[in-house]
C-alpha cells in the first residue's frame, strides 16, 4: 500500500477507547467533480491513527469543521456501503471555522461553503468560507442545488 495525502473536513468528534488510537471521520471533496453529476457526494473516510503526534493533534487541538491534511494508507471497507478506512500517519490543520453557533443559530460547513440554520426559518443562507454571498436556499433540501448553480455561474 502506498501513502495518500488528502485534504478534508473533520466530520465527527474524535474518539479514543485506550488513549492511543483515535477514530474520526473525514469528508474529502474531490478536486474535479464530474460536471454531469452535480449531486456527486463527497467521500467520507473512517480514519484511525495511533501515531502519537497525529493522535494528540486530532484529539486535543482539532474540532468539528476543521480542514485537515492527512497522510496515510487507504483500505477498502469490509462491508459494502461503509466508508473506506484511512490509517492516518500524519495530520496538519490547514484551516479552522471561525464560528459554530450564534444565539441559537447554527453554522455548518459543507466543503467550501458555510450554511446558516435557524430553527425559526425554513430558508437557509449560504456563503463561501471566504465570506462571499452564495444565496438563500428555500429549504435545507435545496442547499445542494443552490451550491451547484453557484459553482456553474462562478467558476473559481
């Protein structure tokens, strides 16, 4: 097996049973998504690490939504429908979200986008992580369509 390096967002709170092995999920957005399949999902990886420096960083210095660069080896899942496993050797934190909650409002990060959920509204404002306005999704279910339309009209 060869090493791979992936950038992705930490999607689950890191956990450990023994204090030496840390588990977490990482969401990786492919650099070149198929334009004919706008709803192509990001890839989730079930990550584990027992490397002391990587375990320390993931367990005590990172938090949900942080953008990480991980290096490790990938193995296919034993059960169909479960994410591939990534045995992590090194981790670097590339970016951290600035804010996660504001007075009952929840900000959630989706790859390069931040969405604002408010229990009192159906509409969902969407911004890029750089703070550019994307638009307002009429419902949470239409967020993906709004982002796809934005990406098709605003090429990076």
